[in-house]
């Protein structure tokens, strides 16, 4: 649903809104069916609360501005991993190249490959490998 003509506008709005709420959204980008966010949380912020704010308000804004043909909703869940400071620059590059990256593989393929590489199952529980 995040067609080329609205994607940048949506991501820019999400970043601006997050910053207005004291959420440090360092980087955001994605493709047709998902978004990647690089966040830095404060001690008072939980990932769940931050995602609720970002996802809830952005869906409301997309619908209020009629940016999609049908009602826009994010999926209920999200997937998160922590990133060490040593890898932040690499992660920023990865997020910036999402459009190019996903022309060669789907988000589902990418997630499945990542989960297999790091020993995660679909239930997000670490395997005993």
C-alpha cells in the first residue's frame, strides 16, 4: 500500500511526528509493504509504546489525508532487534537502500533468511541450535 508516490511523504511525516513526541527516529525507509525504523529509546520509553505511537498516528494521518485507495492499517505486530553502536552506520545504509534491496527479494524472504541465520523461529523464540 505504500506506493512510490506516497512512501516518502509518509515516512517524512512519521519521522517529524516521532520527533515532536520526543522519540528519536534516526532513520526510516521501507518499501511497498513495510517500514524499517532505526530508533534510539530513552530509559522512559518502551518499544511497545513507541511503536504504538508511530504506527497509530501514521495510520490515522494516512487515512485522514486519503493517501491510499482503501483504509490503511499497519499489521498488529512488529519485529525488532537491537543494534550496537558499532553497526549503526551499516544499518543506516541498509535502511536507505530499501527500494533497491527489495526489487530483488520480498520482505518475507528477507525476514525468513534473517531468522534462519540467527536461529529464530516464527514465534520469535530463540531455538536451541
